[in-house]
């Protein structure tokens, strides 16, 4: 029968990139868009995944995307990925606001440059976003672990990165950002995370067929 092995990998680096723009299309951008600021050192951030709009200053849109990266991972037993999950610690930010915060895990097109240019890294070469998971509703203001289980398509994307011996870069973005829907005024879609208590982790379950001649 197949041999299953689970391995967990702590992110080697993480960062968030902010964007502010007078239009939603300019704020969301494309693969060539750079953000307006970046942090590669913060252990926590209240608006780590954010989409919002304010009518102040003539009208401004805000968007923040968080990025997590792993150095090349060696495949276990030469097998295939049977299960994949990204776990992060955080909560719903926004004070008294009661709206839901839907967050989705995305596979980035390339390794991080650790500059504001990483903001557009959620788009692939064809301008599409490759989702790894379905959206997860961050529904609690209490800090806890949130899990993003990868779809079959998401597992195939990760496996291809591993077999190509490439770095794995995952972004967390708001579903409003993913769906390309301009946020309404006065509403902050925000997710807070911190990695001083629990590191961001990528968990993989490998499934490998037994070697010929194995005893059962």
C-alpha cells in the first residue's frame, strides 16, 4: 500500500506590501505594479491583509498583501503531494466592525525580491491569479490558528514548484482583491497576523508507492 509521510515547513521569510492609489484599478494593479511601502521585519501587523476606501483626501483606496516564502523543498520518497495546508496565527481586525473577512491563499509567480515590486507578484505571466485554496472567513477577533487547505489544483501547483526545485512563495490576499471588486467607503476588510507566537507553516502529506519487493 502507499506510504504516507507528513512534513511541516516553517516559512523562511515573510513580508507585507502596502498600496495606496486614487483609483481601484491603480490600487489593485497588475504584474508590473509596485506597492507604496513594504516591511520585511515586522512580527505582527494589524492590516496584513487589507482592502479599504476612504473619501478623505479626495478619495483613496488601500490594499495590503502579505507574502510568505520557503526555500526549495526536497520531495519525500519521490512521491506526490496528497494533502497541503497553510497555517497562520491571527484574528479579524477592525474594532467594532462585524463584517466577514474572507482571505485566500495565492501562489506567487516568482521568488520574492523583498522590494515593493513584490506587490504585483500575485499575478502570473498571463495576468491571472493562481489560487491555492478556497477563501477562508476570518470570523473571530480572538487570536487563533487559521488553516488554508489547498485544492487539488493548488496541490499540483505546489508540487510543480517542488519538482522544479524552486522557492515556494505564497500570498494571502483579501477576497475583494481576488475578485477585483472595489471596496465601499468606510469599510475596512482587515486581517491581523503575527508570527512571534506561531510561525507560518506549510504542511504537506506525501504519498509514495512502496518499492518493488516490499513486504506487506
